[in-house]
C-alpha cells in the first residue's frame, strides 16, 4: 500500500544521493538499499516529532468491513524538504511484515493497492518525481495590469505626505501582495474552499482529492487549520506563503485523468468562517486575502446566512470572476426544490452585487452538487479544470484587489466638480492685495504730485506766492485728521488676511477633504509675513524720489509764463515812470502791456493744466500699475505658487487614480 503526503518532491537531495550511490545494484537490491537508507536517516526524527494524523472513522476494532487497522508504518510524511518513509520502500510498496496490502493506510492520502499493481504504482511515483524536476516559471502580469500597479505605486508615493497611513493601508497591501505573488509560480492556481459550519466543504475537498484528506464528522468545528492539496509539483512556495506547515500539505489520489484535468491546482480547505473560535475566523480572513480564487460552499439551510453575505460575499463582489458558489447537499432536497433554492441563491448573489458568469459573461460560477453522492461533482471538476488551465486567476485576483482599493480611495481622490483656480480668482486676489497695499491711493497721489509740479512750473508767480502764504499761515481748523499709522497697518493686515482666506476657500472648493486641507494650510503658511513684505515692496515701487518727470513742452510753457510776467513788470514800470513824470504821459501802451501780462499769465497756467491732465493721469496709472504688479508678484510667490503646487499634486494623483481605475482621469484639477 502507498501513502504519499509530500506535496513537493523537488528537493529530495538525500534520496537523489542514495540513488546515485546505488546505481550499480540490481532493481531489488536498489529498492532494499533505498528503504534502509531512508529508514535510517529519517525514521528517528519522525518518531521524535510524532507524525500527525488526521482522525479517521472506526480506528478501533469496530472498523467498517474491508478496512483493516491503521498501521503505524507505511506512512510517507513531509518533514522540512524531505519525505519521511516508515516501514515501506521508496516506491510505496507495503512491507510484508505490516498489514495486508488490501487494508487502508492512515487515511491522509492512502489508497488500496494489491501486490499485482504495486509495480505499476512505483512507476507512477517515479514519473511524478521526474516531472517535478522541471522548473516552474514566475507569474507574469499583462501590460494593462502592470500599468495599473505602477500607477497605484505612484499614487501612494505622491500621497504619503497628504494622507494618513490607514487610508493607504489597503493600497500598500495590494502592492505588496501583487509583488509577492508575481515572484511565485505562474503555473499554479491557489483555490480556497470556504464555507459555514456543516456546509460540507471538507467533504467536497475530499471528494475532489479522491481520498479522505480533511477530517469530516459531526463534531464542530471539524476543520481547525487550513490543509493544502496540490495536483502537481512546484507549489511549495505558494503554500508556504499561506502559512500552511509541511505536515498539512497533501497530494491527491494518483489518477492520470484527474491529474491531467486539475494539473496546476492547489486546493486549500479552510476552517469554518462562522466558527465560534476567533482564531479560526482569523485564519479564514488571512488566507482568503492571499489565495487566487475561492469556492464558497453553502448548504440548503444556510445559503442565505447574513454573516456570509454581509461579511464576505458583499465586500468581495468585485472578485466575482475568481469566485465559485457551490450549493452542496442537494441530495437532501426533494424534486424541484434544488432549482428553487439555486434560483433564490442567484437572486441573493445579485442583490450582493456579484456578477454571475452566465451566457458567456464574466462572473461567478454557480453550481449545485452533492459531495456525498457525487452528483454534479464532475461539472465542478470540469469548471475547475478549465479555470486552472487558463492560468489567469492570479492576475484577475490582483485586478479585483486593485478595483477594491480604488473604490476605497474614491473619497480622497475623486470629485465630480471642476477644481482649481480660475483667472478670475487670481485677478481678484491680486486686486485685494493691491487694495491692501494702497495701489489706487498711490496712483492718485502720483497724479496729484505731477499736477502740482506742473502748477509750480507753469503757474503765475503771484498765485504761487498766495498759495505759499495760505499753506504757511492758514490755521488747520476744519481739516480732516489722518489716521494713525498703526491703524492703517492693522487695516492693511486685515485686508491681506481676508484676501488669503478667500483665495484658499476658492481653491479648495470641490477638492476631497485631505487635499482641501492641504491647500488651506499652504495658503496660511504663505500668508505669514505677507503684509510686511508688501510694505517693503510698496516703499520700493512707490513714488520715485524727487520731482516727477516733465514733458518736452514744459520749457515753452515756462518761457511763455515768464514772458507774461515780464510784460506785467514792464507795463507796470512804464506806467509808474509816467506817473512820476519820468516819461511822457502815454497810458495806452503800458496799460496794454500790463493787461496782456495779467490776462496771459492765467491763460498760460490754465492751458498748461489742461495739457498736463493726460501726462499726470498716465504717471499716476504707471505708479499704480507698478505697485499692483509688485503686490501681485509677492502674493504669487508666497501664496499662489504654493496653492498651485498643491493643486498640481492633486491633479497628478487624480490622473494616477484614473490609471488605477482603468478609465483615465475624467476630472482634472487646474493648478498652474
């Protein structure tokens, strides 16, 4: 009788060494030496550790007919990287000193053998080992999936300083699991069998393997730890990733047709997801996050269980393409009840948001079977064989994990509103800063200064003398007192703060909460020291020292005004000379000269004032423009640029998020 519990025979260095040293011996001698060497090398270690065996019904004298007592020899167990053989040769032939060949072994991966088929059985084991020497290539993702993973990696990198670690935890886990799975076998598909207590998942596991590997019985919970069964070699690293120890790794009943149909399958029997033991549920959740696909086993009594649908099926609705939902124990349903229960199960799955793979569409596979009678088991085998042969489950699982992570990140990346700063908002911010720094008042002051300079140059001397006298000797009664400098500075600071707050609120409108907060914080940091910087710029960009520049026609106007003044003086002196008798009386000429000077002087002044309005306005406008540009440049460097940088970062992460979802960035933030 043969018992094989090693799930991967690729690392049998000790057996290879023994076989190479005994190559010159005969076939019978080779088998004897191999048996002796294995017993001597590993028998003691096995006896010390104590080979764990899953319980089998009727182990005592009350065993059912045809099944002998379980021998404590003839077991091949995995310990580390080597198979331990007790009481049998390497070919699996039963020792003549143990139980008869027709008896059952320990029930792990045992099978009935006779002396007639022992030789053929040895040939099958040798062929399996020869095949296991082939190298197993790593998993390869297609270009779209690689692009999505790279986008998620960029997304996480750009968001680490803006989002907390809990928000990015699922995305980081997906990246880690995708990288870990990519390094492992691409020729194997890990499928977990999950279900509630009493659903018959262990029975289905044994039926697919062809031997009673996982313990079944009335006692609950029956399955306490995950058990793995591999239909081909090279899956050791995959099973190690699940945390399943070597003593719980099995091989199915050797059957050429079954091995060809399910080659590459690694089946894992999980504990009950509704177990009363917390550690059992934790193991289920841990393994479900690592496997490539899952078979949910339900029974006619618990197929609508709220725990199953609310805790597992509904959250995993996006994983429908790597999901099987099997209605077990249909042998308990009479007549057409199976179709009715199956239809109701499909309805519940549809309410959970799980797409059903019907009519050639991608989605979950829903089947009905009986693991006890075997009814419908062939259909499941065929579906599993086709599913494993495609070798696309690992990539589909990672893609579904990406979709789930993207859905979880939707509130912190996506928005249905157009975000960013418009030109109108920028111009309004610059205008508020210009108002705070007094750009308009500075322009008006520059215009008045230009006009005063024109009046000084082109005004009559007598009028200028009168204005000087008024400014010097007229009391200040009735004049408006200017506000104190401290009040002006406080008002300017308030205007600057109000402008910054308004800009931050406009920039944050429509952004997800973390990015809106980042925009506000950037604006607040930039506003620190902004009023003082604006004061310095206002002093530098204000009115230039000295008198305003003069246009080219000013010398002619000054000469004309001097001529008018000279006419007045000449006419007055002439008239005075006639009055005192120094000159002959002739009032006409001096009077005309005086009138010409008296009328011409104000006329020249008025003409110059009219002509000076345009240059004065342009001078004031230039002064206001310079101050506005200085204020806008200071505000842009301190506030607008940091806010725009945050908006640009959000636009980048929004584009990366669009790549992660696979639909592109439909909404773009404008932050330049």
